[in-house]
């Protein structure tokens, strides 16, 4: 289907370019037939206006607006480049003789351009070129929270770094030396406590859910199709998730001939064959209870279970935030023994709730100018940086002694919510225009494509890490150079695999959903 969709997309793209070429040739012949610069300009504008006057109201993406007597064209002589053509076919498919004008603001003819039908939308969703272009597009729509792209990607890199080291330990020939070397290092605290990076994802998830849903409720006058709200979420995540489980369960046997291969395969295959259904229902963090990550199918996916559980209960909180008479949220944070807190929702929800609060703040500030005293901004930045660093490096002890009990209780109780509040300030300051160079870095267009495939990278990176470690026929000797090179390789391969997963699974699934549900795909009330 991916091959068929790609061929269909190429044919559509060629058709667009052919129409563009014909139209340009006609205009050039008209110009040659006209004498005098003034007459040529006048006649050209009249022809443009005449063509525009008979057209409908469907704008071609990628073309600038025509206003009065002034018009501009793209740098490439007004032609739709590959990206522009792909954007154009997102919503409309021209018939064979449909005129596609390259001059700015000229609109497509209603009689010649039709809305994409079921088959068109379905095949376009299976186009590798179409899906790849959407991923690689670095343009952000006005009003998007572009700063979140940088936060999301950097957090993902942090997770990959932590897993690169954590998964490495059983495959080392000197685990005691590595443990002593790393755990006694002050700088290693950034990796040892990298688990707070997962809370950043909870924060981002809660923020975007509230921000986007409140905007949709505002547009629909408080109405939303909640069945489609849940369905879209399930369809968006589950297919790629199940494909990853299939890869993990069936392909680990081919991971190489290393000393840990058999144990890894037996554990991975056994857990998934027995408990894959808990992943499908997004309860793998609760069953078996209390359980452990080693008993779960793809243990790192406890995050997805938590995120889905928070999503299920989110409408209650969203409506409390939407109603003007009640904007208060109470957060209760609990902790118990380590075996039943790390992956459990009742200890992970604070970060999600903090994100929801920030999402509400961003929604209320939408299209409004926010002014802040520079000293207040400076003090808040100092506090945010101080809180973040104290959470990552605060527990470090030179001699390795544990924290006092009262300090350990305070740290466990407050660290995750405190860290995402610091991240929240960074996002807030950048969004309202007080982020300075930090905003420039985090909003860099480079992050946008990587951000779109972060979900796939999260699913696949542990599989690739284990594939690398089990491929060796002897154990590894730890060095910092080996660690750095392994991390970079894992990161690059994870995103490459995520790109393939996105264009081969996620894109087609979203195309199918769009073909079946159309504008209702995201829960819009029709």
C-alpha cells in the first residue's frame, strides 16, 4: 500500500507541475504579443484578475495572497516547489485539466478542483513522499508553541542517554569499575536522575491537551464529540505501538550471538506473549500489581499507559478549566515503596496536572500581549535554573552516603513536580517573548521534524540499544569514548527507525482515519 500511495502521489504531483507549465507558457505568449511595458503590465493584470474572478474559494497552499495591483511570487519563478505541491494535494486533488495558477492569490476553480474523496485521501496517506514531506516540513503555523519542539527533542535525547548507560551494565566486563567510576562522579548525576525527563513528557502532554482542546471548545461553543476524542487518541498511538511490540517479540532472536541474547529473548518474548493485551488496554503499569518493569511487555512503555490513563480522565479537568466560574486545580502527590511508585499513575500525575495548568495559562494568554518587568523575569529565570539543577545534582554525595530521611522524603515528594514547574517557566517565558537566546534555541526550526517522530523514537530506541549490545560475541569494556559513540549511534539510529515507522505506519493510519472520519477525526462536533 505504501508503494501504491507513493506512485499515486507522484502522478498527482506530475499533474500539478504539468498544469503549472502549461499556464506559464500561456502567460508568456500573452506577454510576447503585447507591446509596451505599460500595456503589457495592464493586460497581464487584467488576465490575472479575469481568471481569479471565475474561481472559487479554495486557496492553494503555498501561494501568497493577491492584493490590489501588487503581487509577489515565490523565489522559484512562482512555481510550487515539491513542498508546496505536497501541501496543495493535502486538501484538494486537481482534475486532469484543472488550471493551477502560480501567480499569488489566484484560486482554483470549484468546477475543476474537487475535495479529496475517500480513495484519494486513503492513497495520499500511504504515500511515503507525502508523509516524509510532512515530517520534514520546518514551517510552523502562527500561534504554534514552537518552543515545545526543542524541549521535547532534548528530553528524548536525555532519555536515550540514560537508557544507553542503564542497559549497558549487564554487558560490561567490568560492571563494578563502571559503577564506581560513574556513581562517584558529580556530572553523572545528570544521567542518574535523568528519570525526570519522562516527567517533562507528562508536562508537555498535559499542556498541549488542555491548550488545544480549550481552543477547540471555544470554536465549537463548548461542544465536542467525546467518543471521537477518545477514538482519535487510541487510533493515533496504538498501531505503531503494536507494531513495535511485534518487532520486539519476534526479532530479538535475531539480535546476534552475544552472551546476553538468550536471556533477553526469553524475557522479552515471554512477557509479551503472556501480557501483550495489557499494553493494548494501556494497563501494563497496573497489571500485575505491584509488579516490576522487568515483568512488563516492553517495560519502558509504562509511560504510555500512564499517559492514556490521564487522557481518559482529562475531560473532567478540562471542563472545570473551560467553565469561567471554576479555575482551581488541587494536586495531591503520594509516594510509597519504590516497587509501586515509579510507573504508577498516582505518583506520575502531578507533572501532568502542572502541564494542564500551563496549558490553561497559554490558552488564556492566546492573542494577548503580556508585559513583565525585566527584574521579575530575571529572578524567575534564576529560580527556575536553580530548582532544575538542585533536583538533578542536589542528591549527589561525594562519599556515596544516602540522603538523610527527611531530605529523601522531601526530594521524592517534590522533585518531579518541581522540575516540570521549572520547565514550565522556561516555556512560559519563551512563549510570551522573554526567553531571549533560550527561546531562539528551543524554537529553532531544526527541532520540528525531530519532534514529529519522537513518539517512534521512544518506542524503538530500547530495541535498537539491546540489538547493539547483544550483537557482540564478547562483553564490552567501559570507557567514556565508548559511551559517547554508543549514545550518538543509538540516537541517530532511533530517529532513522522512527522516521520509517512514521511514514510506513503512523502516516497511513492517520490517512485511513481522515478518509473514514474526515473533519470529525479529532472529535469536532459536526
